[in-house]
C-alpha cells in the first residue's frame, strides 16, 4: 500500500503540470486495478498499521478512479487559470486521506483520516464553488459532521480502555442490551449515519452538492458518502447484539426516508439538487441492507455503493456540461437538450437508466440483493421498497424527459455537442457501471 501513497506524494511535487497529473492519475488507476484484483488473501499489503482486504480494495480502486476523472472533467479551471495548481494539490491531498481511510487497520487512524477528509472538501467548495451561498453550504457540512464525530471519538477511546487495543483484527464483541451499551452504540454509529447520510440528517448534502464545483460533487457522490457505509460495515460487528435490537429503527428510517426523499425529488428544478436527493434515497436502502446483518445485505450494499458512485458522478458531469454551455442548471430553462447536444443524449439515457437500477447496470444487481435482505427480514418492507423502486424510476425519467425533450429556448442547434475529453470522462463512468455486472461473482463470493 505504501507504494501508492508514495506515488501520490510524488505527484504533489508536480501540481503545476496539469497534463502530467492527468497521465499519472490514469497510470495509477491502471496499476491499482492490476495489483488489486490478483490476490487470494483475507488481508494483504500489511505494514505500518495499513492493510487491505477485498472491501477496502474495491473502495480504494473507486477512489482513485473518481479522483482521476475529477481532474479530467475540471478543464475549465485550467483554462481560466483559476489557481489550478492549488486545485490539483487539494485533490491529491483528498486522495491521500481516502487511501489512508480505506486501508487503515486501526480504528483511531481510521477515525483521524475519516474526519480529515472534511478539510480538502471544504477547501474545494469554498475555493471553486459557484454562488456566494457556498459559505453557508460549507458551514452546514462542517457542523453536521463535527457534531456527530465527537461521540465517535469518545466511543473509540472507551473501546480502547476495555479491550486494550484498537486494531480491527483484535476487537472483541461487546455485550447485548445494558442501557450504557445502548448509548455507546448510538454514539458510535451516529457519525457514519450523518455521513451516509441518514434521512433527517441529510440537509447538508444537497446544499454542498449544489454549491460545490464539478470535482467536489463528483468526489462527494462518488466516494465520500461511501465512507459512512464503510464505517458501518467495520463497526457494526462489535455491537452486533445491540444492533439486532435497533435494526427495525434504521430499516424504517432508511427506507421510509428514502421514499419521502423520492417524492421530494419530483419537486426539484435544479439538476444537481435532484441528483443529490436521489443519492439520499439510494443510501437509505443501503443502510437497511447493512443493519439487517445478512450476507445478501452486505453484498448488495457494497455493489450499490460502487454502482451509485460511478452513476451519480457521471450524472453530475453531465449536469456540469449543460451548465458550462447554458449558464444554468434549471430544468425549466434547459429543455430540448437532445436537439442542442444530440450526441450527449445517449449518455444521458445510459446514466439515467443506471440511476433507476435498470439492467444491465451494477445498481440492479445490488438493489436485488438489498431487496432480498430487507424482505427476508420483514415482509412488510415490500410495500416501502416497491414505492422506493417505483419513484426512483419516476424522478429519473422526469429529469430525462424534461431536460432532453421540448423546445430549446434560444433556437440554437448542435453548436457544441461535446468534446473528446468529455466523452472520455462519460465513457469511464458508463463502461464499468454496465460491464462489471459480467463479473458479479467476483464481488459476491469474496466479501
């Protein structure tokens, strides 16, 4: 693992060369795929408190992939000479923190790097965001996350006092249902639920997405929301007894909250806001699958996290391409995009189809697993899940039909349908999203 961290450190010395960083990130993605997919070990690349298992490996590959695409999709920052070397430096620092988070084999190192990801993200929103409201969005994100993170630190220190170690491999399962344990359980998982985000604690996410630059939206949707799911997978095993008593609460809030958020999506007129709210709906189903504690739930949650990371990131790229040409992301203004940008209509359709979990996308595989896990836990869950699945299709098709069809206001036709770099970024989102389902057994048998 250290070789990739050192590679990342070396890139920080060349932040004034945009082209070199682009090529190096592509090479790093290729090497990560090459080294990560050929192993048969439970934990590998161990050393200096770092190590990877199959779950870490998948999310590290996703992180490197999304950060590489962030750089490729932010050409406007380079063209505008908008402090692009600082922008690249912030992205590389964020990638370094994500690598440390996903390959930590110690809970304290995981906590420090988990919380550190907030700082570069805040810099991206405040430095390269769009409207003056970005300050409010940054403050919302900062305080929601910090409010939930202090109880987690106290909880980890209590775990250290009891077990004498914070190593993930040595951690023991705590008791079942004492009142103090219940408080301890809530303090531990609350930070991850806010990061996921759980319905009722999700207000920071749409604000951060709408005000963030394209790179900020991509990394936020693609990787940073997955930190919450990853943390829950790592921590729920310790509190498995208490978790069984409260799984009904999280499944109810996650799935019913996702259903309410799906209805809210139908009222959105900002493309970015609609995509951001759809992330909350998807993550609600992921939470339901995780707390049930079955193999189906775990497998489905990981597959949906990867599929949603690629799909949502690609949709934010498309929304940004519309914004760069029209100067607006409003669905009321950006009508008839199929006549304005005909070639991009296909990519809109492919990513929209992925977002509503239609075949052959990776999201379909993950959502089938999650539905099986929740319904096997309680048959009443079928009602909410069917509503969630139906409205997921409704709001995605609503966004597609409203933006692609209709009469374009300015009567311009095909002035610039897309550049080669933009098609490259979209292909790198769409191809793995629809091709990885062919190797689904690799994921489902190794987790």
